[in-house]
């Protein structure tokens, strides 16, 4: 399994880009999984559902299964948040893992930049940014810059710069 991240400020279009890239990678016979870091609490379950009531009653993990999918909800119950290495170990084997968030972790990243977002570049402060996908020319950039709408070129960059998970998890 190989890993690469998509980094950028909130509102830069990371999730939109991920949803455009995944089908193109699948069309290239690349099996893809994603890991998304949420800065705020989130809930995948709904009040009133049996699985929600199991968690509310105190279960540490609740597995939900159907003919189409399964999910395991794990409540930390005061334990520290899991790091990326531990989360990746839970994934089934695939060819490529796209990571949205975890921008301070030590793995290569594609920066997503939109001029209208009004935010500064993360590059060159983050030496692990290998390229930038932007909606504006960035002549000051010290890494390759590609058009944010050129999904095929972005897929090429992601595949070129992805590294084995083991290499990404070595200390910085």
C-alpha cells in the first residue's frame, strides 16, 4: 500500500478534488481508500437506531453489517485520538490511500490552493509538499504547480509521489 496526502486550508477544495480523483484512479485499475481527519466531533450514527443505542449504552465498538457494507464505530471513551499509523493499520489492503488532513504527519502531500480562499500557501513551510494544484499561476513556488482542474495530471502526480506506508510512518 502506498500513501499520499491532500493538504490545504479549509475551503480550498480538498474533498471536491478527492471525489474527482477517485473515479479516475479506479479507471486505471488502482484500488483506493481514503482517510479523512475531522477537526470537530462527528457522528456516523443516528439517534433512535439500534447501533446508536448500543454505543449510548457504553459499547466500545459497534459493528453494523448489511449485504452492501459494514462499519465499525469505535468510541474512544476518553482515550487519546488515534494517530495516522494506527488508523492505516486498520485498513484493508489497497493500492493507494489518499489522506485528507493529518497535514503535520510525515508523508508526501499535494497542496490544494485557491486564490479566492485568500489563504497563504502551505508550501514552502511544509517540506513534504511535492506539488501544488492551484487555480492561479504561482511563479514563486519551488515545486511543480498544476491546474486544479486537470484531474488526469493530478492523478499522475499522486501516483508518482505516493510512498509505501511503511516509509511514510518513519519518524520525521
